[in-house]
């Protein structure tokens, strides 16, 4: 929009100059009789009227609308929602700086993934490079990531784009998902179901996300806090609570290696790992993941949260509990931030 405004300004200026030149032109008439004087007066009157109409047209069509837009822009600047502004300032202050965040011709140390219309906010407020912005490069990859239902496939997109942080918000769920699905090459209607609601004699039809919608990476992260992701962890959420059930408006996730808990359990038994997590907004949710031990009893589960040493203030993560559902065997483990970042293998046996 800013780049186009230069061209528009030049064209409008050219239009005004050409019309002003027209307004300066006058015609001279040789008058030899009363009859010609009358004709001259009529023609001059028509010219003056035409000049006046042109001036009015320039004022009404060009000056007044732009004056209104200018006043509106000055008095009501198009700034991000306060939750976005706070979250991006937090990202700037609490994540590693990168090179070339504003230079698309160079490769930075990592990128931030979000939807395209948030891209320039991330660049200019957080000073972080993005996968896509308002010029929409990389848009297909972002759309595919958000609708992907397989964590491994979603993480492969992050690996290809060197993404370290992902930012989601409520608008992606409530207003923008149809566009996301379409750009990813999917039929948006496949993610919704219709329901009729009766109120006396009035019948209205409401659409809501179906199970396919709730299996997408976007829903799993933003609504479910990435509760069973192996390598993606929530590190910041904004203050405003939106939607029902309650969901924070903006959330920032970090892509990490995660620590791998492995060991021996009864063969073919389901092993569950879980912990309670309290966020920077003092909201508590349960992280949960599971795996099935193989025929020889080996299991492996990756987890992304550290119990101590986290660089993010306000977070509390209880020790992980590893539980066999049938035999009821239970162990506990505490994992450091260094072990999460390095992808440490941590052995926890559930049988002797």
C-alpha cells in the first residue's frame, strides 16, 4: 500500500496540474457590434461555469476524501491489537536476536511463522524475520502447516523454513480459517458442520468446526495448548481471554528438540507422561503424551517442557509423571532446560 501510494500521488498531481492548465486557458473574441458582445458574454459565462465545475470536482473527488483519510490516519492510527503489541514486544525482549530480519535477500538464524497479515507487525515491532508477510512469500507453506494434522509433517515444514517460533491468535480460528484451508488447497467446507438452532418460530443455521478441524495443527496449538506435541511448547500468551471455551487471544510457541523419555515397561502396554503447567498468565493446563511399549517392552516419549531452568518468567512446570495404565506402575522425572534444548535421552524404567 505504501509503495502504491507513491504512484497514486504522482498521477493525482499530474491530473491536478493538467486541469489547472486547462483552467488558465482563455479565449479572446473580436467584438464589432452589440450582437457579438452578447455572444462573447455568453461564451465567457459558459467557460467560467466550466472552470467552476472543474474546481468543485477536484475539491470533492480528490481533496476532501484524502483530507478525511489523512485526518483519520493521524487521529486513529492502524496499530495492532494491544495483545499483539504486548506479545511482539515480549518476543523482541525474550528471544535471541537475529541478523537480516528486514533483509529478504539474506538468510537469518531462524524465522517466525504466523499468518501473512501479521508478518510486518512481527518485523517492525519484534525485529524478527518471518516466513511470510504482507507480500505473501511462503504463504503456501504457512497454510499447509496450520491445517496439517500430522505433527511430523508439520514439523518438517518448520525444519525446511528454519522456524523457531510460531504465533497464533483467535482470528485464525474464528475468521480466517476458510482462507487458510483454500490457500492450502483444501475445501473449507470439509472442516465445518452445520447445526440448526430453533428459537420459537425462528430457525437459524450455525456452522462450527468438526473433528477434522480440531485435528489441525492450528486448533491443537491455539485451542488445546499443543497439549500432546513432542517438540512444540507454549512460551507466552496474551492477557485477553476470548471465545468459548476460554482461550487467550495471542499465543507464542517455541519449536525445540525436546527431551526423550525412554525405558522398559510391560510389553504392549500404554505408557502415559503428564504434568501440570502454569503459564505466564497464571493459567494452569495439563500437558499429556503417550506411547505404546513394543513387544519387548521398550517405549519412548518426547516432551518439550523443562521443569527448571526455563528462561521464560512466570512459568511453573511440575515434575513429569510416567504412568503405565494397566499395571499402574508410576515414576517421576525432572528435566532441565538444557536437556530439552539438546534433545537429551532420559531413561526411566517402569519395571525391574
